[in-house]
C-alpha cells in the first residue's frame, strides 16, 4: 500500500480528484486520467438503463472527446480488489500498454499500481 502523501504530486492530484468524484456523485467508483499535456479528466461510474460504464472508461472517453492524444497516468478509486481488464484496455488504447493505472481505496490509499497492458 502507498500513502497518497508518498506519491508524485501529479499522481496525488488525480487520486484526490477521483475520490472527490466518487464522493460527490455517490457512485461506486471515481476515476481520473492525466493526458500528455497535464490536463485531467474526472468521472464517476455511469449506470443507466441503456448505458453502463465504469468510472475509468468514462474518464478515458472524456479525454478522447476533448482531444487528448495520449495518457500519462490513470487512477480508479473503488472497493474492488483489482482494476478490470476492460478498464486497463481502455487506458492502453489511448496511453499505451506501459501507462500506469493506480487502484486506490475510498480513503485514497493506493493499493496497487499496474500497467495498462
């Protein structure tokens, strides 16, 4: 486990943003991604009758829709034990297989960091 204070400041920022999205929207997951220019995109999970998206896939979609060309890092805040393969694939599609994906608990403690690919 990694205390959020031990993270790089830019990674700590996206953990905080993801936690905020989760809490503010009362959703099971919050996520944030940082693109190649340092811009961040934040999202919560989407659960509609006709559309189900994880928070991380929603954040990646927001980055793509805003013109991002690549990703530097991604984080998902969740009670899940691991980052879903579909979420890692979405990050890899935009950022490449080596893009780090951090999984943090609701308290912001990073439990694991994996590569997208």
